[in-house]
């Protein structure tokens, strides 16, 4: 009897030792960049219920796990799903339903695109975005004369690529009640010889844009689904949407709950009273796909439209300093409210004066080292005396590398040879806290994750200019760039424990690429392609 009992015990132990843990998916035959603290690689990965069970060698994982499905990655390269730490997801989706003016080489080309759009869309407002006068032979703002002639009865509003300037025809100006001589804080209604030119700068754009009818629920849904598919095709699995209304948040919640929207979103509410009221009443929102715990504030305008607020006049426009978009007292009151309510503050700051104003405002409330992760979005032009404020107060610079390669042709004209050295200073900013998140700012810049990586590391345009790279002392290493697009971006969202690296217990958000970002020659980086994108272990894109 004792022998039988002993045999049963031994048999049970042997069965327990040989029994494998169940899993949903085994991914193998890959170079997997886990982006863990050691920046280690693995050849295989096991997933269950949308999360990673383990990474390691194929042999070890097959001994321990029994997977329902297996994915042979064909020797390709796997990275954590890319996180865009600064973009405008909803705005991008809605822009897909308007005139695309990006890449135009003249005002005449813009007009041709508008005419084609109007012919296919015969009713309502005509809106578009993407023009940049710096790309034209005549590098001056357009006026609305041609728009008035072409569209005497339909309102038109065409926004500059950065969203900080626009041109409106007379019908649109009349609907908004905009008249010559109008003045406002943080904006400008341009006029010439007492007549409106149609050009609106920064806050003046809102005078007209708020008259545009809101999208229907169906239009909103289709816009976000189109944006989502384009993001998945770029390997993006989380997007920081910088500046939404609470009503858009409610719509997103409904779409996600219904299964109509899969993209993970980190949403910053825009700086409006209704949103503060909503935040105070409801508190932060956190689900697996939606995180709302921060506010987006605008410090100043953009460098391209000379709205960025500078400490000294523009090098190419004597006497002009740009401007803050609100009084300094407003930023102080917002910071006071957010520190009390324990919400994150994320502020757009481009010029060195804009950055200094916000850095000092943050410092007043942060009072030294902390883990509140208040962010300066862009941190584009920083005075050399102000860099250390980022480190002293644990302020996170949230940067978009393609801004450097888009602006490098004319940034020196705006700033002058000395001041431009403190612009797009990514390596110098990185050293302040030892980490920083990267984004694209799409649709201001291209949605491409590979352009972000290329601009951060190579700092050249697609034609390889300049030969030596742009201000290469501030280029990032490949590892730093990848961390900025994954784990550091997750950290800037307080999400580093659930995503941003391929480690046990984290979400199985990953992307398979056809080339190795860490090793491929610089000139081939822009040609890297996404083969598949997975969100929570579910394939959401396949080439």
C-alpha cells in the first residue's frame, strides 16, 4: 500500500513537471528588441490574454508553454508598439475629410486643390490644412483675393501646416464678424491699408474656426477609424492626443466601448473652462485604451508664422518678438489649479521667451525634484541659461524630431546664428533628466514613425542634406531614439508599467519590421516598412 502511494506521488510530481502552461500565441524566429532596462534582445515571445507571459529562446519557451497559435516572424525584427507622445489624432482624422494642402509649392497649387475639392463637395464650408509659405518661391503669406473671386458665396478657411495661422475668405470673415481694426490677446488679424487680407494668426484663427459646424457622430467615427488604420500601418499603438474637448473624450469612450475604435489614446484636455469643470467633476479617466489625466495649454505661437515668443526680436523681422497666447497670470492660475487637483500640465512652448515663462511658472509650483511629470511640449528654442531648469524641477521636454529637419532651412533666418544653437537641442535636453519622449505632431508633420527616428538620429532631409547633418551635437543615438518612441513615451504618460517595452506582464503591443532600426544604414531608414502591427496580441495591420 505504501509503495502504491509513493508511486502516485511520484507520478503526480512528474506530471506536474511536464505539464506546460497554456498560452494564446508564440512568436518566434525573430530579433525582438525588448527595450527593457538592459536593452536586451530575445528570439521568441509568448502571449496570453493580450499580455506577455515571457520572452527568451524558442527552446526554453516551448518547454514551458503550450500555445494555441504560433507566428513565425521569418527572421524579421520586432519592437514594442510605437507611442507617439505628441500628435493630434482626432484633428488628423477630421483633416482626412478636408483639402490636403501639405507639400504644395505655391499658393496657386493650393488654389487648384481647393477647386478640385469644391467640385466634389458642393455644399457647406471648404476647409483645408497644410500650406507652408516657407516652401514657396515667394515666402510670404497669401491673401484672400483669389478665394473671394472663386468662392463669393461659400466660406473658406485654409489653415497653415502648424495650425497657428490661416487664410479665410470674406464670407468666412463676415460670418465670424471679423473686421479691420480688431485686436485680441495672443493673436492678430492682418490687414493692409485698412483692409483685411484674410490672414489670421494664432488666437485669431479661432474667431472663424468656431463658426464651422461640428462633425456628425458618423463623420467623427469614420474620421477616427481612418486615422487609426493609418497609425497602425506606421506601427503606432498609442497616441497622445494633445488638446481635446471633454465632448470628444465622451465620443471616444463610446466608440471604444462599442468596439468601433481600438487605438490606445492618452488624451490631454484643452485649456477651456468647460474641460476644467468636467475634470473636477469626473476626475481622471483610465481604461486599457483610454487615459485622461492631463491638460494641454498653449504658451505661444509657432516659429514659422513668427508667433513664437522670443526674448529678442526676430532676426528677419526687426522689432517683432512674437507673443504669448495668454497673459502670464493665466498660466500661473492653471498651474495652481492643476497642482492642487494632481493633474499633469503639458504646455506648448516654442520661443525662448515662451519656454522661460512656462519653466518659471512650473518651477513656482513644482518646487524642486518631483515625479509629477509636467511636460513642455516642443521645447523648441531654449535660452542657454534656462536648460538646467528642466533638470532642477524634473520638467519633461516632449520633442518632435521632424520639426528640426522641417525648420532647418529657415530657422537660422528667424533666430540668427547664435540663438539657433539653443534650438532643437535634443541631446542637451535629454541630459537634463536622462530621458525624454518623442512624437511627430501629426498632422503638422508627417505621421511616419521612421521619419521621427531618422530625424532624431541622422538629422538630414530625405535627400541627405545637409551632408554632415543638422547641428549633429544634438542628435540622439539609435537606442535613445527607440526608447523615446517606446518606454520613455510611455513614462511621460505614467504608463511605463503597462506598455513601452516587451516584458512579462505588459501589454502585447508590438510591431514587426522588415529591417533592423538599430543596424540598417542611415540612408535606408526611411525605406523601412511595417510588416505587421499587434495590439494586445491581436493583429490590427498586415502589409
